[in-house]
C-alpha cells in the first residue's frame, strides 16, 4: 500500500531550487533510507513528505491510512539539549506517552512496561535516572528516538538517527528498526550517510545526488 506519493516535486530556497522533478512513493511496511552527499536536500525531502513544507510545484498525495495513522518525527537537532536541561532520561521518554494519558497522566502497567522495554532497546535503561544534559550526543539521540517510539507510531521518520552512536549501537539500532518493520508492520524512513553499514537491513534507498536528478534505488 502506498502511504505517500510525490510527483514531479520542485522546491528550493529563495530563488534556487534544491529539489527538481522528484517522483517517489512511500509504501507501508518498509525500512527506507534517504541518502546522498551533503547539500542534497535530504532533510528538505522529509519535510515535504510530512507536509511541513509545500512544494513550488508538483503534487503530494496521502492515503487515508497515512492521515489516520500516527507519525513520529525526530529531527536532526532534536538531541541538542542544554547541559542544564533538568529532565531525567526516563521523564523525557515517558513524555512521549502523554497524549494517550489524558489530563492526569496516570500511567498503567502496560505503559510502564513499554517505557522500560524501549529504553532497554536503545541501551539507556541503566541511565534512566541520569539528567538528559549529562548524556553524550549519541545517548541524547537515542533518548529522543525512544520518546518517539513509545508513541507507537505507524510511521517513524528519523533525520540522521545514528549520529554520535558507536558501531555496536548503530548495528543494534538498525536491527531494532528492521524488527519493528518486519514484526509490527511499521514504516521507517531515515536519513543516513552510512549506507554500507545499513544496507542489509533496508528495503529501499532513496538517493539524492547533489542538486540533480533524484531517484529510487533498490537495495
């Protein structure tokens, strides 16, 4: 099923187009990478897909499943916390559950378990009581991803999610994303430069080649 369809998209900043005549479909239940050199407008493409920006020309159509489903977006700068940021890791991740909790934010057993399982999946359970501002860049990024994951989104969109992670953490992350796509039918789109490392876990690559043609490349 096609969740989102972009056709002949043109977009730029000021008077300079950075995306020219892009056509791409996003299918449900895929683990997709968006890759390309610096300046290839990868983040811009994500924002166009999500409706955060409007194209200069072309069309973007969404399926009813897309509009009814939940979407979580973790931008690249999401982990830029001030060292004095007061929240603990577990408090930040729990806040992802708030929209489902109502006014009094009373957690039930299943939500406590979801938070714990997610923190364990990103390797932060042992650091759950640490202040966010005390974490490394990669740990902050994982905390932001965990917060998005407890929302249990149908579509997870991640901009450079493995920045600051060591090799072992990156591989665990790719395995985790592959698992939720395969076992839960989720859709994951991530911007990455690490195609060689991630390729075996992906269903498809959308490669942006500078400011020229944009195309889909099967893995």
